[in-house]
C-alpha cells in the first residue's frame, strides 16, 4: 500500500512545477535579472556650467563621472571656485554635492545625462548643465 501512495504523494508535491531534462522537478525560484542601476548617469565632459540663483553667476566646470561618484574641476575654465563643491555622490537620480569646503550645501535631481536641477542651503536654486 505504501508503494502506491508514495508515487501519488511525489506527484502531488511536484504538480505545477516545471521539469528539467532529467524529468525531475525544477525550482521556479529564478532571480530577477532586470535590476535598476544604483545611480543615474551623467555625461563626463568639460562643457558643464552652474547657472541660477546659486552661485549667482554662470560658473563653467569639468565633470568626471566614475560610476556613482562625481568630481568637479573649475581650473581649466577660469570660473569662480570659492565655495563651490568639488565632489558629489549619485544615489538613484539624486545627486548630493559633498565637499567639506563647499559653502553651498547643494542637492539636486538628475533630469537627464546632461542636466541637474536642485537647491542649495538657504533655498537658492541652480541648474548644472552641458
């Protein structure tokens, strides 16, 4: 009697499961391989500029993106650098400018690979774009 029940129990346990080439039940626990990137991307280049209420004047800069880290350089463009951020971190589509020397304290949203909009300490707004 046990010999008759065992195949029925096994069949019930594997019902609805796909089988592999050997005929045994295959686990349907496939991992989702379509994951979102950890951060949005910006285009590296030497043709970026800050504009808007802060820093109160057009300020050209070079941007280098390394995955979710951003380095900003103002030296080649001769723009104002006092109080400007030199580094940033991207998390999702949010970019946080993190330089300890910066007086601006800015956080922005990456609109596309060539445009960032946001606000700085005191509520002033900026656009950083190519």
